[in-house]
């Protein structure tokens, strides 16, 4: 078992802003930071072990599949209306994982919103016409947000992140996105950004009821720590944790891993019975725990997401934690 402070990979998509640099301590020469990929073994952006120059993938040398990717997202402007494929389609067409994801609202502007699923049952022809007439968002369910809200977005759900949202996103390890509508924006090359309407229509769920804010199950509440289960699915588990003094946590066991994504306060992460210096952490930092059976301690007053996953031997080999 080991604990590693991570350095994320950064993305400067045209809709990004400055909050991750100014408020969360992200250091990069990019003019804007749309996303920081806190935990990523994906070729499109590899996180690394801090102060080593070694990517996490090189450090771990996992012989098996790595199932998840964890990001912080700063949406200064609206993101495209998009959809992601499920595993079967993604394996057949893209040669990789599908993409089911979860959004945790870290912060938001007063009028910020998310678009999740359709606001009524629709047909393929209705969606096609809405795309042609630039009226697609009229078919989507608009959801006002609050800090701490949690939304589970299964593959096949049409969605969009509205401007003014700062989110943590926990997702399958995939960078496959099918854009349906992008407001006519142009990329850095001056050309309209690519759309993927036909593929999107093949994978979207026209009948899916829009997800609602998920209510958490309290796992622990004492004078040192409050821990809440936000979501459990075959791909990952997500807990929110608030500590006010040193607290002890049991790992998920052999073959599993954890990411601690700190969203507020500061603390010290130390593994029980393992040699090595404790890791001091603050807002915006991430610690990866490559775990076997064991315990670790977090000292201090901090707020963080605890993301748990299991490595898998094949894309269809997921087993719930």
C-alpha cells in the first residue's frame, strides 16, 4: 500500500476559465484551464506522481485495465450538448470503454444550471429536427444547482454543463464524446468544432427519465468525521467526507485503489504501518492510495471526495465494490 500526491494533466478547452488556477492552486502555463485531470491513466492526458516526472501509469505498471478518470471542470462558458456511448458500442466502434459519469457541484454562479436528459419522451426525428433548427436545448431538462448536489449520468444520457459551474467529475476511463450541438463555435483553427450527430443518435436513450439530485447515505458521523456515500455503481464508489480532527479510514482491500480529492481545508495523509513521510495536502490537491488491506489516517480539518475503484482484467470485468 502506498500514498502518492498527484500532479494533474490540464486541458485548455475554449469554454474554460481561471478558477482552477486562481482558487485551487493549479500551476500551468496554459492561458485558461477548463479541466484538470486529477487521476488519469488515459492517453489523452496522463496524471503524474508529484515531483518525480513519472506518470502514474508508469509508476503503477498495472497489468490490468484501469477503470476511471477523475476531473475538476471549470465551465466559464457553456459546454456542448453531448452524449457518451455505453461499453458495448464503445468497444465495437471506438475500441475502448464507454462513459458513465457522476457530477459533484463544487461551486457555481447564482444562475448556473445543468442540462440532464430530455424534459419529455422524444423521438429520433424530433431530436434531428431540433439539431437542424438550433433548438436542441429546448428539449432538455434544465436543472438549477446547489453546492454539494450530485448527479449520476449513465451512458446514453444527453447532457450539457452550463456556464458558471465548477464540478468534480468521476467517470469511466474514456475520452469518447459525441457532440450534438455546439452553438456554432469555432476551434483554435478557426473551423467549426466537429459534431458527431449520427453516432450520438445511435447511442442516446430517447426514453430515459432525467436523473434527479441523489441523496446520500450517511456511513459515519461522529465528533471527528462525517462520511456520506454519494453513489455506488459497477465502475466506482464516491463518498464525501468532512473531518475536523484526525480520522481513520479502512481501505477497500486487495485490487482496489482510492483517490482523495481535497476541495477545502487542509490535512495530513498517513498510512498505518507503512514507512514513508506523511503527505500534507490542501484545497485542490489529490492523493492516490494504491491499496491492499489496511488503514490510513487523515489529520486536520478538511473536505474531500473519496473515490474508490477496482482494477479489472477486461472491459466487461467490472464487479461492484
